[in-house]
C-alpha cells in the first residue's frame, strides 16, 4: 500500500487494494508531465496487473489540480542536446508502447480526468473503458504551438471525431471542457469533482465484494454518481457546421483562408482564436498533422502510431526543420514565447518536405530503430480503443 504522505520523489504511486490497482501520477510541480522513468514504471506495473488474475480493475488518476499536460519535452530536448538525436526517439518509443498497451488493455480501466489533460496525458487516457470528466477538466492537443504536431495516436483518435472536428482540435490546439468532451465521446461520464472520492469508494467496494465483476456492473456503480451536464452557450458542438465548412479544406492554406473569409462575415471569438493559433504554430508541424489525420481515418491505431513515430524521428533529426528545438527553447526553456519557425510560412512547406518526414529512410543513421509495438493477443488487438 502507498503511504498517505506521498513524496514527490514517487513520481508515480502504485496502490494495491482488494481486486483492484491504482496508478497515481504524482509530479504536481511539473504538472504531472511524463518523463522516461514514469513511462518505464507504468509500463512494467500495468503489464503485471494485466496478467494478475487477482486484478479485476485498474484506476488511473493524478494528485493535484492537473491530470497530465503531456510528455516531459524539456527532458526530451535535453537528451538530444547531450548526444545523438536518437536519444530522443527512445523516449517516444517508450511513450507510444505504453499508449498501445493501454489502448489494447484487457482489464477494465477507469481514468479520472479531474483537471487538464493534454498531449501525452491524452495518449494514456483516451482509450480507457471509462473516462471520467469533471467541471475542472480541460482537453487539448497543443503540440503544434511548441514545434511538434499532435501525436500519441492523435491521427487515429482525432480522425474518429465527427466531421472535421479532429482537424480543428489538432491544428488550433483548441480547448474543450468536460461537457464538450462528453458531447464528442472523448469522455464517458461527467461526475462533479466533489463526488469522485465517493464514486471511487463505491467501485472499490463493488470489486472487492464480487468474485467476477464485469464492465456492466462497474458502469452501474459509476452511473450512480454521474450527472447530466449542459453545454455552455457558444460551445464547440454548436459551431460544428462552421468548423466542418472551414476544416474540410484540402490544405492548411485553404483551411486558413476559409477561416479568414468566415471572420469577415461572422464575429465570433473562436474564429479569431483559430486563425491566431494557426498563424503562430509551426507550419511544418501543422502540415505533418493534416497529412497524418487525413490518412489516419483509414488506418489502425498501430499503423497510426508507426507513422507518427517516423515523423517524430524526422522532427528530432531536423530532416527539414529545427522547429522542435526552437519551440522547446521559446516555450519551455527561455519562455520568451517568440519561436522563430523555419520555414516560417505554410506556403514554404512543400509536399515534398512533408513526404520526407513520413519516409522510413534513415540510411545514414544506424542508431535509429523502428517502432516495435508490444505483441498483443488477438483478443486485445480486437479491443483496440474504446472510442
């Protein structure tokens, strides 16, 4: 059992209770960002829980006001600064493998998202059986603003959202609240933050007192605390028609032009915010994302992760751009928030440049290793993603 006076040194806490296990992110001062050590420990424990016949349920949550705002990119960029660019790919291999294990997990998984969930935090939670959101939940995929592109399987799960809403989320980094997550199927239950402890206790009691609790019984236990929640005026769902109209464009330039034309006719804040976000994000990252999400609609999660890993490798390698390192410097290290992207304009990022970033050719780099996802049983592969 974990001690109640948890030290920050225990960056992930693992608790054992009768019939269930808890995985608790405990890196509050770093907004529960995932470093290599955390990914390694979580992978090891989650594999063990999956194969333990005594474990009927796994609960994933976090200490603090944030669930997880992503991967520890400051550490990832420093890895590379100390040596070869492939040092950084080791981190992403570990992260993507954990995401895949959780997406194909054969034990019921409850994730409690009581706070911000972004980037890598989405990767470890989006495929859970139950995704609990609250009034404190904020969802976003803001990677393009820091020199990257939405990854951790985003080309799979964002491409499954209605219409072209996934393009909107990934290209603009737009934030959704808990009610909007529920409306788009990104969350499964809305439970007020003050009821979470009671819900957890009820789940624990149910699992401990039942020999073979099933998903339906767990859903009933959770439903007792779930509430219907109204979408706020001007919510993302209410503007879906306009989003589809703009974000169905064939290129990032066409999407931006559609938004600018819409801004001349409709005075709404979200349109201005979308234009500002696209213009301030990495043009290379935006174009990589648009290509991966469009192709991701017809791919499996495994294929999407493979493609994203290749693109991440090229980004780390600086194949066509230094934007990842410049974004890390401007947004996370120096924090001047004035990244100088090269190329600086969408029209200067050619289709050939994007194709290079998706090519599996690393002939001159013997240290690069392809992504080898964990072997899963046919049963678990068939369960990929609860979305």
